[in-house]
C-alpha cells in the first residue's frame, strides 16, 4: 500500500489522531484533529501541543507518564478547553511509539463524546417534535369549530355584557390557533437554490445592525472557499435572523457577535456521514444559557426570557432540518456558540 493510500485512510478516520515528538511538539494531525482543535496541519506542525490546549495540565501529566514508563494510557471523559470552540469531552488513548532506534514519538487518539450525545439528543428531539406536531394538529382542528360556535352564539345574544364572554372565547381561540400554527412550523415547501452563505450573513447582519447601537460589535470570520449551498434562501435568512437576534437579546445590546464560517470534514447529520460540510457559527460573549435550559432549548415553549414565546429556536431547528442540516449549541458564561452545519455533498452510509 502506498504512502498516499495510508494518508487517505488516516484522514478518513472519525477519531482525531495527533502525533507528537519527544518534546511534545506536533509532528502530524489528521483531518478529524484539524476539525476538533480548529487548526490546520500546517499551522500545528512543530508547535508545542500545549499551545493548542493552553492551561490543560492533566493531559500533559499523562503524556509525561507514558513517555517515562512506555505504558499505554486511556483517559475516559476528559474535559478539554479549545479556545475557539469552548469545552469538549473526549476519551483519549495515549501510546508511545518506538521507531527503530529513532527518537520516540507519542500517538494520541481522541474520540469526542459530546458528538455522540448530540446525535442521540437530535434523535430524541426529532421524535418528540413529531409528537408535538401531531398534538398541535389535534388541538388546532376543534379550535376552528369552537370559534365558529362562539360566533353563532354571539349573533343570537342581545346583551352586550354576554357578548363580552363570546369575544373572550373568540380571541382566545384565535390566540391558540396562532400558537398551534407556530408549533407546526412554517408550512411552505422549501424552494432550494444555490445560495452564497456569506451574502446571507451580511444581509442579516445589516438587518440587525439598524436595531442596535454602537456598543454591540459584529465581527466576520469567513472562509471564502466555501461553495454555494443548495438551500432555501428565505428560510436560511430566517434561521440566522432568529439566531443573531437571540444573541443580541442575550447580551442586552452590549458586546461582540462573531459570524464564523468553516469547511467541516466528516460531519454526521441525521445519522448519515458527510465527507465535507459547511459550518456556520454564531458566537457571542454574553452571560450564556442557563445549564437547566441547555438540554431542552430546542423544544417548543421552552424559553429563558419572561417575554419569550419559546418557539424561536424550535422553528430554527425545523427550518434547518428542512434544508438537510443540523443545529447545536454549546454555552458557558462569556462564550455561547450556535453551530449550523449543512452538507456540501451527498451523504455516505
């Protein structure tokens, strides 16, 4: 087998692979590691691994132990902080490699656990959304009859005092009808065309900028190599308008919002693996999302704001799914990231 063939195999692994020399400098990372640590092979080569993971002490204690003893270590549920993306949870295998008398190398293999949790959560959320949609249909259908009956009754009443009660029935039926319609999500079919994601983000950015003052700063961090996406333009605008407005509200109009795009390799969407995808991150430095809401924020009627309806993120999730994408969120005080990923090619089983 040729060297190129070996390279292809390693770059197609789901797990992140990192090779270090005896001084813990990076000599190689595969494509999955580039994604995990948000750094390219060229940027990472020959820099200290601790530069990529600043402040990470436990891992380097383990590296030293493996180097001294030669014994392989497996660290379970290790928390690592990636400056650009926040905290992740991984299993990590560390092994010393002997290369025919040459300087020793250390092989690290990372398996990201929160990816597995996210996929399981997406499956659960999708199943519960189907239940919610069915329930919304069942509630919405008799509301029309209830409203119609109240209107007929109102015509038979002569007393204005009694008509106040039928007015309440009609207005509450209308309110519930609107709520059920929103829970069912947008009803129009997606009209997919080739869309430049950066033009969409710039358009949404301009729409939101007129609503805020100069104390809120927008920063663009775009990857110009991302090709056009095959998505519904209007739905894409709605997705990012909701997400960016949420970020503005979370920061009370003060702080920084970063719009970041990157090519993402080996993306899993709806239980299908895609070789390449586009990742769009909306990052804010607000107070973060309460831990009690992080597991349920995409469910309908869940909100952390007294004035919120709890339908904005639910509708975002629905629109992202309609365009064959996936949405996720990580949050801690000072760093919240909503990530939307769309495939750039056909899925692989």
